[in-house]
């Protein structure tokens, strides 16, 4: 099956620092999404990307859909304590895969005050 | 803002028992999904449902699992005879025509 690997697996940063994480796939997706999950809760959508090369921002978050359609990155600028959580990338295809999301392995973010 | 709701938030059951997990999707959505997340692992797709039938299912979704939309608002996941390895968080999601999926808060299932 399709595999999505995220790196880093976890990161511990100082408040105010910028954060970068990425996601790579063994196969192509035509939509990439980034979700954040707080402990004991469901994933919350942060950003959706629909075209190869697309760069989209949502407040302090910026995400890009890789040109090869096999990767995506997420940047968080000026991190704050509430950014703590697990960030998951997810890929989706409409052809041959229906609407199901394939999730990445997650990046756990911890912010030190 | 509309949201997906799930009940119960926690369920403890004995191995071999049947459980039904309930979801109320966002009201104007037509596509419904179940995912599960074993503790500390990634979220895994189970099944998608559209127009009163399963549109896609994963290898995890075997004959022990079934889904139903019994009325205009609820969407349920039934596990017929639970196993220890069914212990996980189960998330319901729904989407509109654009395809963006919104997740519920999850049901934590513990099989003893």
C-alpha cells in the first residue's frame, strides 16, 4: 500500500522559533492535507493543497504541494505553546483510491517556553 | 461552526462482544468515513460510505465490521465480535462535494 513518511518524528523547539516538517510518499497523490491532533482528540484540518507546486498559507502556517506530487512540507513561523501536538500529513487520490485519506506517520511538536 | 459528533467518547467491552459506535456527520455532507488509530500510531482508513453503500474499504474492514446509516442523521460502525486488537480510537469523518474531510472527536474503544 501507499506509505507516507514524515520527518522529523519529533521535535522540541523554543517558543518563537520557526518549524519545518515534511512528508514524502512512495506514490503520487493529487491532494495533500495537513492535520493537527491534540491528545485524545480528532485530527483538525490545517491546510489543503490541490495542485502540484501550490503554496498556501493559513496564518502562521505555510504548506507546499511538491512538484513531483510525492511530497509536501509544512512550516510554522514564530511558534507558540499552543502549537504543541502531533502534525499529520495526509494524501488523497480520486483515481483508483476513492476519497480515502492515507495518513503519514506524524511529527510530534513540543514547544519550550 | 458545524462539527462531527461521536458517541460514546469511551467504550469498554469484553472480547467477543458486539459494539456499535455512533456518529452524527455534518448535516449537509454526503460522504462518510470511519478511521481508526491504535495508541501511538497513525490514523488508518477503514471504510467510506456514499449514497447508502460502501464505496471503499480497507483490508482492516473485514466481515466483523459493518456500517449503516439508519436514519437521516446517524452513521454507525458495528464490530460484531470484538478482539483485543480492536482496541483503538475510532474516528468518524464526513465531507461535502469538495472532498475535504472533517473529523469527529473519536471514540476510545478498549477490549478486555
